[in-house]
C-alpha cells in the first residue's frame, strides 16, 4: 500500500479534499487558460493600454486598445512586450470582455484613461517582460522610417528591437562610467577641418560632414576619436559599418582610445544572448557608445550626439527585409530629429553623399592634395591598346606591366590581386568610345536578351536604330571575363610564392607582412600588416560593364577600397588596373578623385531625372497583379511609370537572389519616378494602395520597394 493510500484512509480526508475542490470551483478568479481575465477587476488608473500588434499587414498599421487587468497594472508600462488576443471580431463578448482570437506579440505604446473604441475591449493576456524596450525616441524614429519606405511600423520594429533573451535580461547592466577626457586630434590633423570637427563635437555641437578618408589603416582610429570627443561632451555616439571585420577594427580602436567598458559591439557574430545583453546595456544607459553592423542603426543610444556611417555605398547597408530601409537614410533621420552630429565617411564617395554636400545639408571634410600624395599609392593603367601589343598578355592574359609589378612587390611584402566576382553580367556599350548604351525615351540601359533584338531594361521599348550620343558609333560591345583562369595563371607564374584566397566561402581578416599572393574578390580583401607592397585590379570591364546605373560608382568604390590597403607612393606602393584608361572611373582612380567623379555623376543624373535627384519606387510581382496595383493606386500627378518589364529569374543551379521571381513564375517590374520633393507623396500613395489591396485579400501580392538599390 502506498503512502497516498494510507493518507486517504485518514478520518475526514475525503471531506477535506471535496471542500477544497468546491471552494476552488466557486472562487471568482480569472481563468488561466485562455487568459481572458473575465470578471477580473481593471487597473484603478489608466485602465486602457494602446498596443501595437506584431502584424506587418499595412491595413493593420495602427494601434489597438486593450483593457489592463489590475494584476498586470504594475508591469504593463509603456515600452514593454505584451501578448494579446487578436482576430476574434466583436461577436464573442462575455462578462464585459471580448474573448477568442489567437495570441500574438505586441508592444504596449501608452496607457490611457479611456478608449476611442465604443465596444467591449479584450484584456491583455500577459506581460512578457517588465523590461521597457521601446522608448519614445525609438518609436518616433521607427514611425518615420515606416512612412518614408511605405511600410508598416510592426515591420520596422522587427528590425529595430532584437528578440528577447531571458537569461540576458535577468542580468544587471554595469554602472555608467563618467565622460572620458577630450582626445587629441591624432591623424585628424591631416585634414584641414579635422581638428575643428572634433572640437565642435567635444563642445556639444552638431556638425554634419561628408568625410573622404585618406587611404591607409587610420580610419578606424579616426572614427574612435570622433566618438571619444562626443562622449567627452556627455553625449552618446553611434557608428555603423558594413561588416563584422570592419566592426572588429573599430572595436579595437575604441578600446585603445577609450579603454574597456565604454562601448558596445552589436553584430550578428556576437550571438543572440551577448548581443541582447549589449543592447540592453545601451537601452538602460550603461553604455553610450555603439559600433555595429546594419541593425545597429536603430540602437537606442541615450542623448545621442553623433551618428556615423562608414562606406555607405556597400550593399549590406540596405536591408533585405520589409520595408527595406537604408542605413544612410535612417541615420539622416536620426540626425535631423535628434539634432545630433552626422559623419558619413569612406575612401570613395557615393552620389548620395555628393548630393548631401551640394544641397548644403552637410559640409565636405577632405585632405589637401599634398597629404593625399603621401598616403595614396601610384596608380598605373593598362588598356586595350597595350594589351593588343603585349605578347605576354596575349599568351597569359596578363600584361607585362602587371608581371613586373608583382615581381617587384613580392620582394618587400604581399601583393593583392583583386578578381571580379563571378556572375557579373556586362551591359552594352559603344564599341568605339565605351559610352553605355541607353534608351532614347527614358535613358534606361539597353539589353539584348536573345542576342538580336535590342530593348530597354526599364520601359521595355524596342530600339531599332541605336547610335552613340557621344561619338555617333553604331556598333555595340560586351565584355566576357575569365577571372578564375587569370588567378590560376598567377599561381603558376610564381610557384615559389604562397597563394592565399579570400572570397565568399572563406574571408581572411588579415595577412602577415611576408611575400605572398593574395587573390581576393571585391569586398573580401584582407588587411596586410604594414600594407600591401602592390595590388593588381584585374578585368576592370567586368565591374564597369555591369547592367546597373551605379556600375561606374561601384567599380570606383571597390577599386579605392582595395588600393587603400596598399602602401603610399613614398614607400613604393603601386597599383595596376587592367581597364581602358579613358573610362571615367579609371581616370578618377588615377587622380584619386572620387568626389569629382561623384559630382559629375550627380550632375548627369539631375539632367536625366535619375535617383537620388528624383525619387523612385519599384513595383514587382505577377504581371496581372502589377497592372491592377498601378491602375488602383492614386499616384501623384507628376509620377512617371516606366515599364513594366520582365524580371529575370535565377539561372539553373544558381541561388535565388532577393527580388528574383520564384521558380516557375514570371514576374514583372515597373518603376515609378517622381521629381524632387514628391517622395513623401509617392510613398503615401503606394502605401495606401497596398493597404487597400491587402485588406480586400484579392489578387496576388506585389512587392513595393522605395529607392531600390538596383534599377539597371
């Protein structure tokens, strides 16, 4: 006989158990499952909670009111995560509470005394955590981002607030440290306005600058000193970099300048628990300096005094999740709304950065030419004429100048060889002068998908009598590149020299200061200790000839990033680029004038109505859905619709990229362009049309992207 049976035979035991069961059954307490809080008393003050539910549908982009039970009164504060019942409708009302619906996450936005809704309210199911993670400033920023990109607030908050980690949340954050002393200018003295910029930050000012950094290894330390100057004024600082390698370099520089415990590193490589713990330290005010990758653009830094962005042309700064915000635009919003300083830096210059200077929103921060001649390597070019006359280039597809540069460089250190990525498809250009072939109607790039018929990739119009507007030529050309074989030829030519590779599958962080050939794809170049002795930039046509409006700008950005890793000309650093010397990006590299190249590109885009001077949106989806969406959207009168044109799908055996049509489906894309100043109206019209479409639930969905990074 068990002990339970023995206790059940005791006198009065059955009567006591029955009495307990009856008391519990008749007790007027809220039920636990489902948590409707039926009959439970409401909070004495502010019994209504305004909640943003985690539904990204545009027609649900609003706040919903819920009742606050008395038991949740203390924890249900603005900014906390909650769980609510959603989707029951107004029919299931019992005991003054709306019931039913599925549990869904949300954020408590505010507490109110009354509700605008006249019917019965559902009650908060429970508070996930009493930790407030959504402050007023982050909410205001997220709403501004959602409106600018025609998206929903819930989708933006998915990007802005990291997933909860209970273990990290339960640990206290360290006490904040006092402001550090004002740092010395250091290498900022190489720039005429550099010390003044740091002085303005230290004095609590809000300067805005577009910084064209000198080549070399000093930019992480210069960013760290700018952040230290901001912290010295008692304010916070935030810097966003394109990848974890760059974040690690700035992290090390910040530790050297500030010491331990004064900044947080927010990258995906940190892991969910450590990253959330660092994020909470920032949210709680324990840390006021943040360096991180793309998601760190929303970091809730207290009393923000500086937002900085490095290399804004990198594609990783554009989010691939709805509503597809770009880090540069988000930091511009933070600088404007928060009235803080803004620093946009890079070794190159994008057209958007040039526009910030041209409009007067920011000031240029550049070094004088004498400083540039010290820091930059010597750049030499090899064009088609030299290749045609060069016997070595015909046999090994590598010019004699490149061979000589590699041989001389290997005597004193490593040599970098930049090889274009596989899959770059060249656009068409004039065979005589290399001017890109563009449509006479909308200035979009021309293409020949079937190798015969010529048409526009934007508006789809056929082109039957093309001629070059620059030289009058009538013949077109495209370039076919064999990058892998070129790298193999280098390895065979120098059998006694180690060859190291860095690319998508395996990216090196750094290489020692020893003779070696380092073959890298663009963006994966490792840093060499002491700098590379030389660099080869091979197959320049593969980058300049891509079917993209930004092809020249992107090629110059990739080249300057690689050349910046080479020693300066006084130390013997040499860069050889295999590309036609007359091309504008090549000339800009030889002169090391990315700002001049960006300004000229900006002037041409202004004349043709291209972004960033105009605002543009891409509407992508099945042909019938795109046509129905555009027909129902009340676009601004100035809007111009280009296309639609077919969207190419992923080739056999190749991974599907973002924006490609699903396998087996045919999608189309239309571009909607508006003049300057009408971007907000365009975003509102597209968002309204999308919300009406999703509310009806009819037709195939379409994808909306404001300011698409790739428009052909």
